[in-house]
C-alpha cells in the first residue's frame, strides 16, 4: 500500500456509475477519502476543471500528487500500490465469469445458489452499461421504471448474498488447457472448469476529425455521466436509435438547446420514445438526413459541428458547447483475438443453442453474444440460461472422471 500523505479526493456525482465504483474500491480497502459532489458544490466543478486541465470527466481521483480521471479498477489499485491476493488462486474454480453486467450477475445468482463456486471479473463499473443508463422503463416488474444504477446495485447485492466473488480486474487472455481453462488476468492466472463471457458492449465512435482531440473537452458518450456540465448550454446529440433519443431527452434537464443529428430520413427509435420526444420540441430540434463530418474546437474546447445535409447536398454548421454521440454499440471481445473462440463479422461471439462457444466449457451471454437483442431483460434471461448450461456441463464433466 502506498504511503498516503494527504486525504484522497474523489470528485463526482451520485448518479455516476463510475463514481460509485471508485468509492466502492476505496471502501472495500477501508481507505478514507473526501467526496465532493459536483451537483451540490459549485467549487467542486472548478476544482475538477483545474486539476483535470479542462477535462469534463468524472470521477476525478487525487492520491497524493497523482491525478486520475475515470480510472479503471486496475489503474486505481496500481496507483494505491495494492496487490489483490486470493487464497483460491491456486485451485481450479468451478466457473469464472468475465464481466459483471446484468447477464453475468444473473448467472451468478443461479450458480452460487447451486453451490457452484463463482468468481466474476469486472474491469469497469459493476452493472455494465445498465449502471450508467439514466432510466430503465422496459424492465419487467417495474411499472414506473427504475434508475439503471439502482437495478445494477440490486443485481450485485443479490449475487453477493448467495456468495458470488466479484473482483475488480481485467481478463487479458483465455486458453484451453484440457481439464481447465486458463485465464490470464491483471490479478494473476486463474484456472476454471468453466467460463462465462459476458463482457457486453461499448459505445461506437464516429471516427471523424475532432472526435478524439476533444474527448472529455466537449465530446462525450454518456449523458448521465457528463450531462450536468452543460447547464444552460447548447448541445449536439448524434444518432437516431433508442439510446440517442433517450439520452437527448435526458439532456433537456441541463441544456438550453439540443440539435439532434440523424443520418437517415427516419428514426430507428421506438414509437414510445418518439412520442416522448415530441414533448420536448421546445428544446430539441431534429435534423434528418444530416451527417456529422467534423467536430470543431477553439482553445481546447468544442465550439461547433460541421455536417452535411444529404437531401440538399449542402454543408451545415451548428454552434455547440458539447457533442454527445450515441450511434450504437460494439462488442468487448478484443481480448479474444487469436483464441479459438469464434467471432462473427462484427466481433460478437458465436454460440450454439446452449450458449456454448467453440471452446468447450466456455459460454457467452448478453450483449456480447452473436444474435443478442441488446436488451437488459434478455441479458438477464440469457444469464440464467447460461448458468443452467454451465451446471449441466460441470455435471457431465464430473461423470467422465
């Protein structure tokens, strides 16, 4: 453990899933810290921008003279010089789940209740994208809807109640060693009889000039994480699907004006969301048939967006203080490159009818699986199915011995 010469500082917000994750890491290691909420403390925003060199990204963590913004669990533990040691690392674990989103947490509820020793590895926020979704309105059993962070926290507590071991770390590689699978992790090598890959998806990027240069200085991919920085400001939202419309509506809580740029001539969002969008005409202007070609900036901050109106074949220029991009998701399967696990043309994991991959004993569920519907409800259902398939696989393997 590093010698901490001054109190650890965390600047964030209560609705920020990554902020909750960072505080959980510090709490688990019984480390005292000062938490400053940007929603309640205007000077916290000033401190964030000053220490972050203008970057509007939370959480910001200051440990002695080290300043990190949105650190991963691995980066945070490394900065604290904390090494995780687990007695079970020398044994073969019944099942290891990669990821701790709705699919994996649901699977863990089932496996742990069957006394199947279960470890989950999560490199980001527990709950995955669900944890940073402002409001979930279509999860069965909640007629009024519920906050994504609350749903994620409930799933975590339920899995841990039955004995799930959730570890903050990253799986770097997986290989088949015959009797077991070897997982190379930031926590050391782990041996497992079975594996569930439930790494979910991440936000796609536009890949245009200015996007990378102004990331966190006006370009964002999470409205619930960064929307509060734009009170009474003008914003551009890019996308025409459910996420884009839902997040644009959420951003009306803060922004004074929102331009929603839709590449196609129609929305891909559900009718329900489109009707909801109609209620916000006073703040949201929709631009159909409009591409996003370049993000413009001055003095290290976003000032505008350059696009093309395809219908009129003319350039458009929109002044803005920030850009939020919601153009779809890409699977988190980069760590599987070079393995025997088969991926489809867009990098999602191929499975059979029992959710098993080409590597025996390795299963996949949720948004990372080829053919997934990208819904929280279906992810939890696939997690339950995967757990039952894992149980059957373990029983079959035990009978062979």
